[in-house]
């Protein structure tokens, strides 16, 4: 390198450091600023392990999507981060509820506008419900179960919305209030939803014959309506700006936000939030250390948190660990011949050494839990015994279920419907999640000892989701996030949710569970609901469609230039709209 080129290189680096922070991140620690005076500006770059499924709150159901669309769209009621209680967002107040719990009346605030300047009115609320309730919108199945008892929605004027139920639902106030409102003028340009009513969506014959319902579902369900920024017109504090597949999703502050300055949770101090997809966690950790990422909310596997994120060598990084309402599980597809018998599922749970897995794979993060109800709720049954790790018990139970090595090849087999079936199956895990991959690998080694061959297949996130949701899998390792509110497990465990990409992915069907879940939904006595949930847990504990592993404690890390980083129970456990960076530490300009 000659002198002139070297000088030019130094000048370029100095300029880049001043604009996008490519200088030494170890020097980028806040010096003098008033921590009580948040400052607008800059970008926050957050890590995502996989590309989000979409940004449309009606047709997307994965956690990554939700983390983003909740900054673009808004619900009638919101779950307060600090208090874990519902409070008004688009509604003026909590709804008026009739004595029979069949009518809920919401009044909208008068000054709400979408990011394109158009007013948000009761017509948009009715439209959103019509989109959710349309049974031909297949990707809304997971959400639609919460609106099953909704008979009609009436908008007598632009600011009044009346929800009418055909039977009570103890969570109706909150689930109706938790509807994220879409812009009718954006998502229904041909006014197709005007050609059908909400009662018609509940009538199978009407659904089959209504051409407008079908045409709308095809248009609304298209891929572009999930991801193109031009359709993501919400009323929230941020606007969708750009999505580069498998690279990043960028959202920018809504400068004309209707509620600016009135709600601390929607402060939107950062000019932009950029959700950057990095599938390899080692690469993500390096990016955090060199300042390319500002935050990794979840560091997986936890060994990276301990061994790679060194805050002595990297004093600009702060490591955190925070509890979350997430439980990890192994799901056994009950429709497969080897998992259709509960005895087999019980045996497999005895082959899962949860204590070892939690220590070795998860570095002792999280709490072991034995059921699918959030452990810190009063409905959680702490009396249920754990399925202890015992290969001998597993062997005995498998033999009782008819699985034996009849041909001496080392693999268990059984005659099923007149054909010999060998106990060979595949674990599905999402690529990049090393914790889930390691769980599958270790459990597969344990299974080999008793004559079961378990393969492990990694899949890109959207492929993994599609296969699991359609039931095209043997076993999968996943997680569910629950809000810290009274439980309603209908979405995951009612038999109706085994169809049309419902969330009962494992195809579990049990008549008494269906009955308990239905009774739970219409019961307003908390003690009776607790009794239903205790019985429900006992049945699932016996049936073992899931082997529940642990309730999560999350290892994370972030750049100290970010201020006001707090952690909460409601998902996702943090709120980047309230983060801010001192002017002296800001790296990115609005023009970039």
C-alpha cells in the first residue's frame, strides 16, 4: 500500500466511523448524558435468528413476526408491560359488558389515524373481524379460534363497536380487545367484505356459496399481503419501510403518530428499528462485539453467553438473563403409528433426561416444568410427578405396547394394520437453533439404546413452520409463549384445532379434554376454571402428547450505548420502542 492510498483509507474510515459507527465499539460507551432525559434519533439493530413469517397480524402467528407487527399495528386494548394488565390503546376505556357476558361495547378514541393519514374508525374494526372470521383465510386459523363464539359485530357510528357473542367466553373482553386493527381501504380495495356479513362466516352453506368471501380470502391470503410494506399501513408508532428476505426488516418512526407523547410504551425514541436476520449464532455474537448488532435478545445456545460474550474484553456489552413465559417441548405427532399409543409417548418421556439436557444444553437456564400451563399461574398443577429418566422403564413400557426387536436387527418393530413398522422416525428442528438441535441429538442417542432410530433434520424456519402446521412431521422441538393471564389452552389442545393449520400440531384428540376446554371458556368462576385446568393437566400428563422440558429463562446481551433497557413478563419481554441512545453515541442518520 503506497502512502496516498493509505491516507485515503484512514480518511474513509474516519468518515465511516462518524456516520455509522465503524470505529472501535469498545470506545462506544456513554460518557456524559442525563439518563432522565431520553433523546430521539439513531437506529437500534436487533438480532433475529430467522426471517419473520410475515407482518400481517391476522395471517401470521410466529413470535418473530409478532415482535415486529406490534410496533406497526395497534389493538383496542394492550397488555401493559409494567403491570401485566390490559388497558385501553385504541379504545377510550375498557368495554362496557352486559350482565349476561354476551355484549361488549367499545368506544374508539376520536383522533386515531393510520400512518397514511386516513382515519381509523369502527368500519376498520368490523373489516378486521370479517377478515379473521372468513374460514377461507386459512392462515388465520390459529387466531380465529378465539372468535368462535363471536356472532356479530355492529358499528352504529364511526366510534362505537358492539361485539355480540352467541355464548359467554371468560376471556372475550381481552381477546376481542387484543384484535390488531387493519386498514380496510388498504386490505379490501374492492370492498369485497361489504358483500358478506359476520353471521355468514359462521354458516357453512353461506361460506360455500359466497363468491366475495372466496375472492377476498384468495387476495388477502396472498404472500404480498403478509410482507409488502405498502400494505402494512397501521396506526402504530412505526411504519414498515423495507424487507430484504433473510437479511433484515426495517421499520421507521411514524412522525405523524396520532398518540405521540401520550403513552410511554409507544415513545418511539429510535428513528428506526432494524431486525437483522443472522442464522449463525457465532456470527451474531461477533456482530454484537464489533458493533454491527445492538442487541441479541436471545442467545442460543447459552454456552455462547458464557463462553463467547466476554464483557471484560468487550466492556461495551452488557449481559442479562431474564424470565419469560415460554416453555420448550418435544411434540409427538399422535397421528403417526409409533406415537398413536400413549404408552409409547410415556416411554419416550422416560428417555428424555431433562435434568441433563437443562444442564448440558441449556447451561441450567430455565425451570423444569411438568405441564403445559404457565408455571407461575395458580392453575399450574405442581403435584404432578415428573417423568423420571429411566431407560429400563421405557423398555418395559415399549414391550407392553408391543414394540420388540422381532427380527434381531437392533430396531424395535411392530405389526400395524397388517404391516411391519420399524420404530424409525425424524425429529424436525429449525435451522440455527442449536439448543433444539442438541436436544434432538442427545435424545436420539438415548433412543438408540432401547432400539429406536431417531434421525434429526434441520429446516429453514418457514419450511419448518409449514411442515409442523400441516402435520407433515414425526416429532418436533418447539416452544410456546403464553401471556401471564388466566389460561385458555383451547388453541393448542381442542380437537377442532387439528384441522386447517390449527395449532394442535400433534393431532391430539381427547373427548374429555374437549369438554373441559369448552367448559373453561364459558366459566367466569375462577375456582371452577382452576378445577377444569387441574383435570386437563392430569389428562395431558397421562397422555404425554408433549414432553414438556422447561420454562425459559433467557440469556441476552446488548450494547451499553442503548439506554432504558428493561425486561418484563409480557412478550417478547422487552420493548425497543422505549430504548434510546445519547446524542454523543448515535451512529446512524435518518438519511441512510
